[in-house]
C-alpha cells in the first residue's frame, strides 16, 4: 500500500512510514475519529483512569477491529477498510526516538539514553517525567501520562533542539524570538 502511494521512496523511508502508520498513536487517532471509545467494555480501574481516551486502549481496539474484519470477511476486506481509514491520515505521528537515534549516530555521538527523572500522581493516573541524554549531554525533557509517551516527547524536544542552527556569542535575537543555545567559542 505504501509503495503504491509513493513508489519512489527509499526503503528506510518506507520502514519509517510503515511504523508510523501502524503505531499506537496513529491507530488511536483512527479510533477517536470512529468514536470507538464510548463503545468499549472496560474494567473499573481503566474506566476511572480515563481509559476510553488512552492511546494504548484505543490503538488496541482498532487493531482488534481490523482483526475481527479479517476473521469475518478475509484479508481483502480488512485491507480495504484499513486503506480507507488511513487515507485521511495526512501526517502519521513521527517516531522521534528513531529520528533522534539516527541523528546522533550519524553525528557519531552514540545512542540516546532515557532516564526517568520523576513520577507523580496515583498509580492509576501516573505522570512520568523523562530526560534524554546523548554522550553525557542532556538534550530534552518531557512529561506524559505514559513512560513511552514521555520518552517520545523528550526525544521530540531533543530533535527540535538539535535541528536548530547554533547561535554565536554576541548574535542579536530577532524581536520576540525566544533565546536559543549559544555555542561557546573554541578554547585554545
């Protein structure tokens, strides 16, 4: 399906697109658009924690929906439904952890390391704060309702930081622009 949409894409691009298309976040968005949440049977704990709108719950429900269509109607029918539902997806969620790892390895800086800085809230509504460190350098921090999402958001912050051009000491900031990292002069 992806090859049919963009036959000129490289293999790595196809792999990234496939991963984004079937990611929990992308499937959860399909579930939200279909209005699946109110129709789910959930346990009391999941219900109390807002489970009807959790990406993991909605993503799993959409996977189950595709599985049910496959079992009942076969692969062709499941494929038609999948293509129709994903056609509207203009930008699938980006895998920032993968992007960050590609960036740091291309720069020979090693593999990103994710550290839990803190957790807060009751066990059914926990908030995770995660920091991503590359080669001993903290590059991003974020908080989210799941460890996986906090890691993705920390990676997003790091990717955005690394994508910014370095600023030089004494450079003027555009009016209203937020300050950016300043590159110290080379010592020597």
